[in-house]
C-alpha cells in the first residue's frame, strides 16, 4: 500500500467556515497578532489572549468538516495516509482521518503554563484561575509565535517516507510546509492544490498543480490522479 503524506493549511478548513487566523491587514479586532499569539502577549494580557482562543474554540464547535476533509479520510481505504496539518482545528479527525499530526497545536486542548506535559481535552472556555492539577494556569495548547514547533522533527520523519506528497491550502513558500518538501525522496510525485498557486510547474521535480480551492481540487486529484 502506497504511503501518502498530506500537508494541509488554512485553505483546507476555510470552506467549512473557519476564519483565517488574521485579516488582510494582519490585525484581529484591532490587535496585532503578536498581542494574542505570543508568549509575550500572554504574559502582558492573558485575559485578551484567552478570549481570543475562547472565541475561536466556540466557532470551531459550530462548523463541520467539508467534502475535502471527508474525501481525504476516505482515501485511507486505498492508501497508507498521514496528514500533517498547520491547522489547529479537529476537522480532519471529525471527518474520519486516523493519522493526523498537528504542527501548531490543537484548539480543543489546553495545557499547563509551567508543565507542558500536562495536556487536557477542552471544549469550554478557559478563564483566569483555571488551573492544572499542579496548580498552574491553563493556556491554549497552541504553538505561538516565537515558540518551538515540537512536532516538526516527527513531521520531517513522516514526510521522508512519502511515496506521494499532497499539499492542500498552504503555500509551498512558507514555513513549515516549504521545509518539509525538502525531505521527500527524489522524484516523489507532488500534488499542490491551491486556487492561487504561489509556485510554477517547474518549481519542483514531478510537481502537478491543481489551481482550485480544496473541495474541488481534492476531488480533481482523486478522480484524475489517484484512481489506479
């Protein structure tokens, strides 16, 4: 059974109604993203940061996987599939995907501010005063700007095993997707699905570009390139 590694980003979940992390002007309700997505921001105004993620968590609980999520999950009957996602939502899992690696953390999990090994499932809001079993404040289980990406080494190992690499809804020029592409075996087929592709057909060896949004592009990929 062929091994397919799928890298997904914001464009994967956009059609489910998940708002992009930041607006075109780089602000969230007038706040610089560094105020709501960095250790410094959390230290300076934890209530603001918790509110930001509480709102995102509530939104996530009110959306559903789209047809692209479901189609990728269904591929597990034909291929050995691992999804490496930059998204912090759980839509791949809800669609039925069994092997999902979250590079940037998970919105429906929280962890201790002092012991990163204490991680808990969470669907309700986090408030100041909510603590872990050791008594320290809980924070979103999210990789913020300036923090290490703890799952990156594992993602590299997984990508290196790919017989086919599929990239959906994330640029091939932006970290970490761009760095992961460097670890595939020589001449591994790459399929890049994005409505506004940031690369040319000659950017990578054996690259196929499908210039469509995720729901259409994944369908085209399966029907035209993965059937047989």
